[in-house]
């Protein structure tokens, strides 16, 4: 990891040093994905079965997982792992359950009642990639809030052959249907439906470049489906002072680095001495990691900033706007009010990212690539939407009528005015 | 308006009858808008000044409105209109202020504290179109929540020459800067910044096809800006029973119809007799409207459905998922729990859409084109984002550590596991 002294950088160098690498999307990707989507729209299940053989090298006869297959998969899982997942399930449920909102009801003026209500999104599709690691924890992060939101249909898709633990999590969360299908074709099937696959209103979940592009395409089609967010490479920024333990910090940097060679890892600390201690720890810990090649690549692109003080450290963090922000300082909570942009914040020595990734209760689906400046971490509300309501009593209406007439007239919207005048006349004649 | 008996339609005919017309976007639009955006990115203010002359036929020398220009505009406004706007301002403020959230803090297990915090989006840009009517009410609907959210910079753009009342509303809401610029160029300037224009993080507001396309383009560029939502033609669905007044209903249909020839207007009632009464009223009221040509065109594409009962009426409404839903029945509130999808609901005879459009307190920026199935009406939260926080005590960490180790291992993420094991060993050795 490169060490940079933040104070010594010019304004331009600061911006440059905190820039993320350009996400290179191959130009032909759009066209390839479009063809896959079209094929699923035209031939449905048949296309999905072909794609499974072609891309995932798995021959399947049915898209939908049967109850029997589900039960058998669950029986193959170690009881200790089941109990661990159950614990995570309880914490995640508790945190997302607490996000349920009461109806907001306000009398804005006498006789004028305004409300904000929430309604579940009817049908949601959850995509769980296979890839290098079977991310069953993501199944929990998506299915638990969907269930709490009371979505009417919750379906889950993952490439064949679906990992047993993913199936167990789907069952635990009472997902309605499970489909073995992957990649752009799976996203198309969820967005448009097939003989076996239910069309959904909104698609959630991470995926590779094909999945991301497919999500982009179906979400820009009004007949397609909405999506949760565009995902970029995962990232962490750690703020550490002299009280932090270099080995703890190094272990957190490595848990981000192992995600992928394009993972972004940044350490902000207060001295070169501490930075070097962390570098040494990284070398030691790296040796014993099975994914050390990936982690090394990621670390090579990563940076350590030396900040003048914790205020400067916060400035660096807010400029970067990280997905994960770990604060290991003497009084981590003191910094919290200064954090403007982050997906999820981890306070103190005993709150490593791993805890939030799996089991503390927060959601691990977070905006990346600087999007924390404008986007929220995934929450219950992503599975619901709000609608407003207003009810005016005749008196409430009367009090406001003249104002609205004037404003409608000033906007040259005479029918808007007339809808008020007509009622006002009626009330005055009563 | 065409009258259809819903019960007599086949399933396919039902779907067909409730389909919105295809939004035809001219193919060359994308390229034209791209050129305008590029020009603003390259030449900044100079390009904006040229575009103002070319598209809006107004010669301007400065982009930013001066304090003097602002004060002069405000002096030209009628005092009654000012008071009317002040009343709307107060109601809208009251409703959006109530949407401020307390910090959500949950102890998910002993020693594990999870929080959900909100933070304002730093810089927001509000776009107010000029077009056929000066929509100053939209300035209120965007600037009031931005101010309550405590966005650090709130800027507003509108084509030259900006309407006096729009300027008055901007001043009332304490907007930081006002720019006279319009169309795709204005969106580009907000997304990328120019010599005079501040780059913003998120752009809000309606606009014509050029503005909509420009918003789409800058929001798909990671270096651009986020946007509020994609806007389609405005729409209303009215549910009326035999107790409703045909003249009230007709006036509401017309206030939607006058928005544009592509406005969607739907009435759902319980008898052909009532439908015909409304048709007669439409004819009468239409005559005195200045915008009768636009309104007639819109009505020609619109439909009246005869439903068997109010349950059927709700089914029609939920299938259509309207932007505005007006319920004029004997007990309108009884239907509310059955409303699954709507942007804003208007309950009873004295809650015409006009009241919500201007002054009841609810926001008039709403999802259209069926997007109420997945999207929320604009609210305070669109000007903020949430981030999660977790803080584990050593004991809280210890209780959960084994579970996380097991899950990380099952996901083949050994560095994630190591970040936990290392801490666990440290605690056990203490």
C-alpha cells in the first residue's frame, strides 16, 4: 500500500489520490446482454435451460426448485452453521423490524389532514450470484426485509446448481419460489416472466458485469422492472488513531481486499510509524490467506493516508464517501456526527466489518463508488413505497380555497381554479 | 370519454384498456441532447448563453441572478398572491418537517447496538421549467424539503427570463443561488458545473423531453449527478359512487386534462347513468376553459369504467396504479386500506387535486406511468440518505463471534473470519 501524506498534497493531488479507478465496461457487453434478454423474452424457460448449460455448465430440466429438493438441501447442512445463521437471522430481523413506520398524520391547518402511508412492493425478485463464494448472507439481507415489508410474492434466483446454504436461507425466510437460473438471463426472466418464472416489480441483489448490465437494461424499460441500486466494486476506509491495534486494522483491510482484485481499501491514520506497523501486519496475515493472490492485487492499488488530525481524517473520508467506514480511535463515537457520507459505519475495536457483513443486524447491501453521497444503505423502505393522502373538511377547504384559486390563476391553470371555485360556490349557497 | 363496462371485458381487454400509451421518444433525441451536454461540459457559461438565445430567444449576459434582480422581481408581485403562497409555504413546511426522523437505535443482541442515521445530500439542484405555465408551485415543492433536510447548497435553475413568482418562491425558501438557464443545457450545468454554476449531487424537477433525456444521461454517468425520478405524463383516476356530485367529478377530470394533450384521465363509477351525467358536465365546463383545446384532446384518449362495486373499482385503480387518486364516495376513508398503489390520494368531495397541487401540504411531485407500484411520492427523504452504524462491546462481540466465524468460513471468506478470530484470541488472552 502506497503511503501519502495528505497535508503535503496539492488540492488537485488530493482529488486525484481519492479518485476511484474508472469502471471499464466492455463496449460489446450491452449488445451481448440485450441478446440474452431478448432470447428469454421470446423463448422463456427454453432459453434459460440452454443458458444454464452454456454459461454455468449445468444441465437442468426444471427452473423451479421443488419442495423436495429444498428439504434435501437443508438436511445436508451442518447444525452449527444452521444455528449461526439463525442468530444472524434474529439480529437482522430485529433491526429491520424496527424500521417499520407508523402512519404519519399531520393537521397542516385546521380541517386539513395530510398523511404519509407506506405500502409494500407487491412482487420482488432477489438475485444471489454464485461466483467464487456462495453468498448466502446476501439471501438473508434481501429476504428478511422483503418479508417484514409484507411483499406479496418473494422469489429468489441463483445459478444452478444452487448452493445448499442459499436454499436453507431462502427456506428460513419463507421465500415463495426459488429458481435455478443465473446471469443476464435470470434478470430478464424476473423482469418479464416466463412459463415458470413470476414477473416481479423490483429486482434486488449483486452480480457480475452481465447481471449489472442486465439490471440497467430492464430498469430503463418501463415494461421491465425497477432495481435496487447499481453495484460497483466493494470498498472500505479505516480511520485509526495511535490507540488502534495495527493487527486489527490490517485484518479489516484484508477482509475487504479478499473480495476481489478491484476492491478498494484505504487506511487513514495519524503517523507514518502506525502506517508501517499496519504494512508489516498485512504482510504477516496475508501469508495464511487462501485468497492471498486476490487480496495482494487489491492492496497494490490501495493507499494509506497520513492525516494531520482526526478532523483531516474525516475530511478525507467525506471526500471519498466510502461504502464501509471503520473508525478505530479512542472515542469513535465522537467522530460520528462529522461523518457526512458512508454506507455503514463500524465503531471501535470490536466492530469489524465482518460483524456487519453477517450478523450485527445492519444490512450489508450498500452504495459504492461514491454513491453514498446521494444514496441510502439498503433498508426496509426499499421494499416499500410511500403515498401521501389528504382529506379536507368543508371548513378546511373553505379556509384554503381563495389561496389556491389565486395560485392556480397565476399558473394559468384555470381548470384547477374552477375545481375550487365550483365547490366554494356550493358551500356558500348551502 | 369512452365508456367501458369493466365486468364485460375479457382479462386481455381489461389489461389493454388500462394500458398507458407508449411514450414515443424520437430516436435522434438522445444524440441531440448528448451534443448539448458536451457543449456545456466544454464551454460552460458560453454555451449556456448561446443556448438561451437559440432555444429560449432571450439574450442574457449573466447566468446567475443578482440580489437586485431578485428583489425587483419580488416587488412586482401582487400582495394577495404573496399571502396565498405564504399559506401554501406554511402547510408544505409543516407536513415535510414532520417527516424528519429520529435516530433509530436498536440493541439487536446484548452489547450490539445498531443505528440508522440520516444525512442531508450536500448539494441539490432544482429545475423549474418555463413552458406554457410558470410552475412556481414546483419551486415550493422542491425547495421546502431541501431546506428542511439542511442541504448545504440549494440552487435553482429555470429558463430565461425567469418568472417573477418563481423568483419570489426561491427567495421565500432561501435558495442559495438562482441560474437563468433551461433545457438539457441547464441539466448539464447542474450535473458538471460551469464557471457560474455550482456542480450538484442530485437534480430534481420536471421538464420536457429534452430535460428528461438529459436527466437520464447525466444520471447514468457516475461523474454526473443523481436524479429524483423519471417523469411521464400526468394522470388522475377518480373513483366515484352514486353520492358523488357529477360537477365536482368533472371539474377534477378537467384539471388533470388541462395539463397536456397526453394527460391521462380515468373515471371509475358504478353506473352508466352517473357516467353520462359526468360527460354532460364535462361538456358544459369545458366551454369556459382557456385551455379547452388541450383538455379536449386529453379527454378524447380517456376512459370511464363502470365497475360492479367499489371492490371492483379498487381493483381497476390498483391495476392502473395512478399518480393521483381521487375518491369521492360516501365513506372514502373506508377504501383507503385497499389502495395498494397511488402517488397521492384525495379523500372526499372537498379534497380536489388542486388543493394538493398547491397548498394542502403534501408534495405534488409524484411517480407516474405505473411507477407508483415501486416508487414513492417525493418526500423529505429524497433530499437525505440513510447510513447504518454498529457498535459492539467486547462482550457483544464475543457472543456473536463464533457464529460469524462459521458463516465467513462457509462463504470461503477467510480474511473475514480472521478479523474475528484475531480479536477473539485477544479477548480470551486478556
